[in-house]
C-alpha cells in the first residue's frame, strides 16, 4: 500500500487479522514513520478469541482477566447464572468477571 503524498515507493504498514473462516476481522494501518503497537495486536487477538468463545464484549483497553461486558442478548438473570459477579449497571449494560479460557 502506498501512502498518499509520501512518494511513489513509500509504503504504509498494514496488518490484517483473518479468521479460520477467511473472514477479515481487523485492519490496522500505520504510516511508515510510526511503529506498530504489538501489545495492541496481541490484545485484539485475545479479545477476538474471548468474544468468539463467550457471549461478551470487551471494553476499550481490555486485557485478559479484566471484567467484560455481558451481551445484551442475555437477560440479567441468565447473565448472573452464567457469569461470576455479574452486575447490572443498566438493563442493557452488565459487567462480569471474565470467563476462564
């Protein structure tokens, strides 16, 4: 990929995460003058695996073992029986301890 205005041979650094079903799950693009954040790449991989495994979402800056957001598809009662320490903040927003991998 060529970065506009940076010359004909100045490339940007793009990273793609493609799952086993060939579905594009993430794209990150950095200009050549900016280093990539490998901690963020690993964090995203962990979050994608966790959200594929359980009915959860991960908040910004989430790390494994941090609290997660319970899917709004589950009722509060189901969330409390499924997850440890599920707490309802609003009917549509419930946090819980991260399930064990």
